[in-house]
C-alpha cells in the first residue's frame, strides 16, 4: 500500500527553486532546521572560533549599552574594534549552516554596531562633535572597509550584474568597486549612475537595451556564433557609459570605481585608474583599454579632460590593454588607496574558474592537497619568471607573450568572499560573442543565486565598517576615502 505524502513534505521549499533572496533564505533556514544546523547556530560552543571571548565581550557591551553612559561606551570602543576577534570573521564559521553562522557572532556584531551609533547620537554637550569625529575617523582608518572586485569575464559579464543586484537589494553593495576587462564595464555602469538609475538595469531587456544589443535568437550551430567586433564594443561602451571623468563619476554615484589596465610595452607597469590617481581621465577610454583583449582588439590610448574642459590624450606615448592580464583583482592598490582589508570578488575569469573552489565549501583532504599544489606552482612560476624574461627579452612578440602567460598564471584569483558561477563547460565560441536576451537573463539570475549564500556572511563582516563610514558620511559628507551605505 502506497503511503500518502504529508502536506509539509509536498511544500518543502528548495534553495535551488528560489527566485528571490527572501525565498532562498526561507528555504535555507528550513534546511538548517532539518539538518540540525539551526541548533548549532543557537549554541555558543564550537571549535571554529573562540566563543568564550565573544560571549564575554557581548556581555560587556550589553551592560554598557544598558547603562547608557556614552563616555563609558566610548572608552570601551577605544580599546579596539576588531572584525575577526576570536576568529569570528573566518569563513570556517559559515560552513556548518546554510544560513548565516552562530547567533552569538551575529548578536555581538549587531550590539557593537549599535554601541557605535549610540556614541554618534550622544548630544554634543555630552561628547563634543570634534571628539566624536576624531574617534570615528580613527576607528574607520584602523578597522578598514570592504571592496567588491569584478574579474575579467568575457561575455559572462551579466553574471556580475546579478551579483550587484543581490548586494544592492540588501544594501550591502560596497562603494569601493574594481573591475578588469568585462568587469570594468560593469563597474563603470554602477559607478556612473545614481541608485535610482542603477535599479533600471537589473532586468535582461534593460541590459540588452543599455548595451545597445539587438535582440536575437541563437540560430545554427554554437560554433557559428559571431565574435563582437571592435566597432560594436565601442558603440556599446559609448552608449552605456556617460562621457565623464572618474571624478565626475564619483560625484554622480558616490561610488569609488577602479579600472585595471595593463601596459602594451614590455617594461611598463599595470595601472589602476580611479578618482584618486587619475581624476581627470575619461571612464570610457579606461574601460575600452581594460577590455582590449591582446590579439583580438587593438590597444588603447587614454584620454583626459584638461583645465579648459577639452579632451586630450593622457600619456600619449603609451597604450594599454586588457586589465585582467596583469591585475584581475587589484588588492594591493585598493588597500593602499582606500584602506580596504576585506575583499569580495565576483569571479568569472574563464582562465581561472576551473581551478577555484568556494572558501565556504567543506574542507577535505583532496581540496587541501590541491590548494597546496596550486600555491607551490604559483611560487615556482614567480621564481622562474626573471629567467624566462631574460631568455626571451630580444624575441618580440615572444617576450610579450611570456610576460602575459606568467602574469596570468601567478595571480591570486580569490578573496575573503568568493562568488562563483556554477562550474560547467563554457562554450569558448561565446566568450567574446554577443549573447541573446535569454542567455543574458540566465547569467543575471545565476549571479543573483550565487550571491545569496554569501549575503549573511557579507552582512556580518561589513556591518561595523558600514556603520562607521555611514556616520562619517553624515558628519563630513561623502569622501573618496570612506564609504557610506549604498
């Protein structure tokens, strides 16, 4: 006799069926209830972090906040604000549950952010504004902030847009954003628009319209897909990105966009274009250079606005190519320019994807051995690079090819939080090809769904920096060197 299915079994939500973060989070929490992870979240104990330290700190901050004396809270905060105290910021504490991590960690972060706001709200006759401003500037500088890095992507660029949509809807989109190659195009789209205008670009038909792409259906065999011509790339960039400089883009959006470009010449260094290092450079030309895949599209000379408002060549003796060749994820420059110490990456670089693994995935012996082998191989390549360049220094274009191969092979393509597309075969004929509306919609949806499992980790890890910089925005106004909530 066949047993009748129970109603709750028929309606059990699946994370893979979710069409919004609300649906995904409900399904994830239901999964945690069934697996026992919800009970794990509710208990303090775990070998993954120092729960005794966090519990002690939480009890202290609760007592201080209940006392209501802002001077005592400020004294406590002056002892130091740490994002990874007791290992609470480690990815390992987000591996057990599908939704979030230990309630103790989440509660402590929320109470710490609340204490910071409590000091900010103290009347000026209790804590003078100058004293508060000095504290928040110092605390923000010491604590650091987050950045979103968009990798090279080819025609997988709409995946980045899906990631940005997911973060933007949760008010978690960092204002420091870098992009290389196709990632630079998406970064520029975000960095040249206000929040209201940005929300118009989160559907496939709007993306197709904004990119100037004619709607088409895929016909014939996949191998017949046409590569985007340089004229089409230029038209799309001109249509999509307003004719403005990096400084003007910051004034419009309040976001600090950064575009990676690589030198064509052998002995030049890669650059990161932004409103700090190159405020008068036009965003369009920087993106065009970052998208100039060597051997496919021609190198680009940058342009800048002079004091009279005229467009002039910027370093006319130099030309630039694809930013992902040498600087796919420009961590060092972002640390130096903006005090970034927490990195989120939307990683779709076809060259690197096959070898990457999710930092929140469960560890096993094979994955650890693979990671050790990767690191050893990267260090070996770095050690042999000077010898290889010496051997090929007089052999053009072999010397340029050697430099490019070593640059690609020795880069670190991961971050603190890695948002990756589903690992599957990608048709190489489509990597620089024009996509259909259906393909574009699928990539945006994939970017969203890939970001959802990371949302609570990002929320926790960025809460304090967003609180500090949001307060500074209110007190000082938007600045290139701190971020508010976007």
